[in-house]
C-alpha cells in the first residue's frame, strides 16, 4: 500500500496553544511501514521500497503480532550511543551481502509517530491526531515487544519542546509541532504540521572553492574549521553567493590559490558517495573568513548546505574553531528511555 506521507511547513518558532503537540524531528529516513498478513513493506518518503536495505527492520516489523497495520515513522541507526545518518546512507547498497553485514553490525530502529491503519485494516487518517496518538499508544503498549520498533515521544508541554530543541544535538534535526485536532493529510504540506529548526551561525575559513558547472565562476565555497589538533578540517560548503559578487569573487579566490587548502579532513575523501567532481576543488591559502547560518552539525560536518551571511575580515582564521558548533548536547536516544 503506497501512501504519500503528510509533510510539514517550515516555521521560525514553536507555535503556542493547547491545540499543539510537539515531537522530536529525528535525523533519519522517513518511512511508511505496513503489514498485510505475511507481506511487510517499508516505503520511503518518495514512494521507493526500502525493505531490501533494512532486512533487520523487516524482521522487527514481523515481530509485531498484529497481522495488519500501517505506521508512519523514522528509520534511524544508533552508533556508540548516538544516531548516525552516515550509517543509513551506507545501507543503500546494491549488494545484499554488504547490507546484511551492516545490519548485523548496527541494527536500525523504527521510531513510530503516527497510526494510519489499525490492526483490523480500518483507516485512521480522517481521525484527529489526538485520537490517532491515543490509539497508537495503546497499539504500541500491546504489540511493540522488540527493541527494533519504538514509540517516538510526544508532549503538549512547550517547555519540553524548547528543551529538546536546545539540548538534543547530533541526531535531532529540530522539532515537529502538530495540531492535535487535524486529520492526516496524505501527500500534503500542511500548516497543521510545522517543522522548527535550531538555526545558528558560525565563522568558517574558506579553504577552497569549486567552479560552477556551466561557467568558470565560483559555484561554491568550501568551509573549514580548526580542530583541537590544530588542523583545518573540511566541514561543508555554501553556494548561496550573491550573483553580483561572483565575478569579482572568482578573481579574488583565484589569486589566493595555494595547496593544500585543508590540512585535516579534505573534500572528496574516497567513499561510495564520491562523484567525479567530489575531489575536484581549488585549494586556497587560509585567509578568508565567512559567516554562515546552519541548522544541523553532526559527524564532523554541516548536514546541509549553509546560508551565506557575510564576510568577516575582522576575524582571524585561527579563531574559526570547532568550538563554535559544539553546544550543550545530549544524545536524543535518551528520549526513548521508559
């Protein structure tokens, strides 16, 4: 059964009011999981089948004794007490032997936050979230008997949501606020469901750049931060460079070309995700500092492209350290205890 998941609108702050329920926004793969008798399906947000990449999760879902259900949730992989998005990406491998090895080494978790069809095959999507959540909690209490499938927490207390947003770094990608009176709008991006991220800024060294594919103008700036080892490590990129600055900036950058650019982790380190252009970049002397906005830093890098804010000629490159992206942070897995 293919169901397009309900999606959230981006919001700048947590909405307030008794009608709102707050949930963690996990850093994983959104997935609709269904069972119809002996058939188990796991569907990605884009409608693609995921079961072959998560054989451990197929078995976990088979362990739910109900013979019918459709659940909405997030696939995550715990590694060393935190969540690893990189391990999720590694699962998308064509070789079954490789997938099985990864599944045995780091089993996945399915964190369930919505109930779309019950064990009798009845649709719940037209019911309110308040009712769906109540039914989901009862279903979880009765049927979630293995470690692989867990109920994702929810709260109606704004102070709890603010604490999650402030302290749960790493594997938490923000907060989802949902209107408790709303039905499940499959395939819709609705104001009844809002995503809020913890937007922060950092000053980064420009350790290199890449040309745009169409013209020999700067396409993206490669960003670096100094670690405790004194080395400049590649942590991400920004491509949101004002169009009017690109010609002059390209000339300025070309005049600063000097290897190696990054003395620690460099762009395009060999991996199965590398493309033909992954290792291609123009290294720069560590002279320029740029301030960028980001929403998520995990695994030693910005998870998404950053937003260019301004140049910082007043900052010394050596002031651009990893300490900027470290803050009071606890593993979000702690939210699952109890």
